[in-house]
């Protein structure tokens, strides 16, 4: 969507092919391109011989077959899931049925706080309610195999149960949907939280991985610089929203129309949720006032 910072147009990844990215990391791209998934979900295979699969993706038979073909001569010990959106976790069950591997990582999809609206209902339908890990990983918990370790890093924001995974053997981080080179992350209430997302970005700034492997698109090769850019971008968006409130706009649709000019109609709903996420955070910080709890169809003003 138009929140993108730097589109990764050079990301050359035909779906279904297994591509070696480093001595320990391979990638298989799912065939689910969309305005929200770029060219598709990136599933990663970590290790050699006894391996883990990170984010097996949507339960598409062709993608599951491609993943299983890529590890045909190997043993899958762990299926690692970053968060419970349907483009990341559902295929875990099919891969487990074929391999017997443990499903580990994020916990079950968390119930949304009560919030009404058709766009919210649609996005909540994107949650994988069937996800039930064998082992839920908390911050600093790890899964490991010969020559590899995947350490959980709790990064709520895009989704309440979102995890990244550090691979210390290569000083790398699987950043899932928290940090991507092709676009900023969608932060959409009620499952998403702008305050949590910003805190998670700050958390990653205290780490020192040299490369991120995201859930969509190609690698983030200068994470420290890119994290600064993401934070700056969100603060600019926040400033734009405050400016519209100062100019007299009072509703989410009015603010979206003013700051997302030329946006594809297919993305207007997501833009509205992004603006609402900012307003919700601003209200929690006492910068913005609203009558009653923040709502997608509520009225807003400067506090």
C-alpha cells in the first residue's frame, strides 16, 4: 500500500522453487501474491539434514508439495510459526501430517478486543483460528538442531502474538511481517496495535543482526538504518494525522482522503485501519481526544 518506504522490485523469486540464500537458509515462495503479500509468503528452511521450516504459509497444495520436495532427503524436526495470519500458519498442519515435526512458535490466535466494522471483520477473518502449537515459544525461548538455533523475539504490533526469530549462527533475524523491505507492516486494530508495534521496532534497534529475512519480499540488508527509517516514517504519518485534526478533520474517512491521495480503492479500508491505529495510540497517550473509547467510526479532535 502507499505506506511503502522502498519497494523491493528486484526480488526475483519464482514461486515453488527452493532458493539457497546462505549456508543455513533456503527459501520457497508461496504462490499467493496480492497487494498485502507482495509476490507471496516466504517460507524458510533452516539447517541441513535435520531442519526447521519457518512460516510454512497458506495451505495451498502446490506450496506444501514444494516445501516437502525441498526437504525430501532430510528430516524436518520443527515447524516454526511467527504469527497466525492465514498467509503464514495454516500449512503447518499439512507439513506436520507429512513429517511428524513439532509445531512451535507463536501461541494460538488471540481473540480481538471488541470493535465493530466490516473491514475489521474481514481482517479478523484472516486470522488462523485453527493454529495450536505443540510448544509455544516466549521471548528468548529457542528451537535448535545440528548447527542452528532459532531464538524467539517477541514483537507484538502487526499481530498480538507476532514473533521474530534470531539465527545467531549467521547473525540473522527472520523478521516475518514486522519488518519488510518492500513495504511497511500493516498495523490494523483490533488484533494489531500501533503502540506495541512502535515499541517492538525500538526493541529491535537494541539488537545487532546484520540481515533480516522477512515474511514477504527480499532481505533487509542494513537493519539499523531501515529501522530508523520505519520509525521516522510512522512519526511522519502521525504528524500528518495531527495536522489534519488541526485543520478540522474529525473522522477516519476524512483523514484518509486527505493524506492518502490517489490510493487504490482496494486499499482504502486498510488505510483507514492504519489511521485508526495511529488515532488509538494517540488517544492512549493523551494527545488526541474522542467521545468514548476509540472507534473506527468515531469522532476525533486534538486534546
